C-alpha cells in the first residue's frame, strides 16, 4: 500500500513553513490503511524532526488518527467525518499543532478554486 | 516501488531506497560490528527524503530483518530539511495525478478544520467514559466469547450481556429516536435475528486473522449503542460519533484484535448504501462507491468483498424496521431478501470496479 497522499501533503506543509514551530513534544498523525495504519510524526524541540512509521510512536505526546476516506477527503478539500477521527494524548498540543500548520482557507480558495 | 527481501538483513538494507533516510535506533545489539556495518550501509544509501516508498508488507519485512541484526530501521523523512525534500513531496503528489498546490492548500485548510473536530471530542469522551467504564477481567471476557461462539446463537444473549455484564441496561432500554418506538435493546435483537436469517445468502470472506462470526455478532450488538446518547445530546446525526468510540473501546477491552476492530468500525460507521437508496437523500452513486472503496482499502479487503459484508449489515439492519422491510425489499426464490431499487446493484458494480 502506498503512503497516503495526505501524509505527504502534511509533511510538505510542515517543510514549507519557515517560521520556528514554537511547539514542544511529539505529534503523530496517522491514517488507517490496509488493516493497520501509517503514521507521520513530528518531534518539536526548537526544530522539527519528522518520520514515518507503521506504528504510532510510543513517545507521542499527542496523536490524531484518520480513516482513509477522511484523509482522502481532506486533500480534496472536503469535510472529514467526525466519527472517523480518533485523538489522544495532549489535546492542547494537538490543537496548537493544527493551528500552527493549518490555514483558514475558504472553500472557494481550495476546492476547484484555482 | 523498492523491493525488499525478508530473508537477508544485509540485502534488505542494501535495497533500501536511496531516496529514503534510514534512521537507526539504538537497541541491544548482538554485535557492535554488525550494527556499525548496518548503519554504514544505510547511511551511505540515504541521500534525500521522499521518493520511493515501501509497501506496508515491505516495511514489516524491513523491520523484521533489521531487528534480526539488533537495530530498528525506519522510513524517515525530514531529518535534513531542504528544498529538495519539499520538491520531492510535491513531485510525489503530482505523480498521483494530484495538483500539489491545491492538495497542499486543501490539507492546510483541513488541518485547521480538524481543530473543530478535536474540540467536539469532549462531549463524546464524557459519554464514552460512562459507557465503557465497566472493569473487564479475563472471566468476563471468557463469558462474552462463550456467548458469541454459541451455536445456535441467541440474539437475546449478547444484548443481555451488554445490559447485565457491561452496565448497559439503561442504554438498551432507551428509545432510539426513530419512527418505530422500539428500544435500542429490542431493535438490536431484531437486527441480529434478521442477520441470522440472511447470513447464509451472503458469501462473506474474512480477511486473515479475523474471527468472522463472533465479530459480526458483536458488531451487530453494538451497532447503534451510541444512538440514544446522540438523541440525548440533541443531534441524532451524531449517532456515529457516539457509537464508534464505544464500539472501539469496548471491543479492545473484550479481546478483539486491531484488525477486527477496524473492520467493525468501517462497516458500522458509514451510511453509503442507505444514503444511495434513500428517496430523499439520493446520494450520488460514484460518491458512495468512492467511500466504500476507501473503506475497503482501509481494512485491506477487496472492494467487492467489502461490499458483500456491508450489504449483509445493511440488509440485517434496514430489514429490521418494518416500514423499510415492506417498502424497499422483496424476497427471492431462495427466501433471501433483495433490494427492489436497481441502484443497489449499480452501486455494487461501481464499488467492485466491474
């Protein structure tokens, strides 16, 4: 099974940012796939170190796991299904991560908006 | 895609893509020289970040082989962040026929939107704690499995188990907010009884490691467990948001495997067939097929096989409501329920890619 496109785009979003992350801890983002999951994780300690795993990193401070359809929906500019999302750990850190690398983009700017 | 053999650790490391960074974590090693050699080989062959990817099976083979020499090799990207890394990501997205710029913008917007989803998990979490608080020990686990594996299977037995052994009596007595004024417990029994009648007409193949019959019986027992909580919360549309975490947490505690839990979740947490056939919703066939194919991919099943399992669940659930049984089903010469609406077979064909 190939690496979910969402995780590649997520990684690109993290790479693209040139501002210091101002986060501390490890955030893991996963996509359920092929009866298991694929995980991207970023460790923040001034800089960023990212990695890819087939298991959730044991030391993750916060994690978010999406179903395949929600990961596909996100990259296509559609809404996720809330019941398809699992979270755990330090949710405040997770929220800061999502705020840090997310962007408030209006739908017309994304889905077919080019 | 890079090919990795499972047998020879050195071969595994050598074949590890030059476009991946092999990160070696210290572990107790058999031999320092072996470990040093492995690290040297891996480092020599790692230049950039993303490019060639390994399949899940290949990653497992790689991990197993590297463990054999006392180290763990992981795919890693971003250790050295460069413009080339970003370019590799966008190139990979483009290679999948995605507009990388758009995909990136959508992903950022999605990350932002996920903040709202995470914030709402609070209400669900409080209810989840209430429904999954019962302590589970080996004896309780064994009693459940005796119920689930009993032949002939008694629909009332699992509902009674949830009511009396898992503290779910109040939930099972609640009204589900549907047209028919049944309790959750009664509806659940009716669904399992319908399932027992229809089971023989569906050739459902289980993925490896899945204990199919007990899993299906348990899945049906909990398939609406969060519905009363959603009604109480004031939004019946949130039924899946309440049901899924309870199904997942209780199943973990009661000894189901990750794979079984993932499969139960995928089947219960979608309305693709119902929304396609519903006279008011009238969901687009391609959209519904896309969701079901994504779910099949998630659980590692062929799309057509997943559809068969999904349709067994749909028939068992929908036909338990009398008004639906009379309106959307007919009975064929075998005695099996079949759907009158031709969109059902059209959906099957699109999911299976026929």
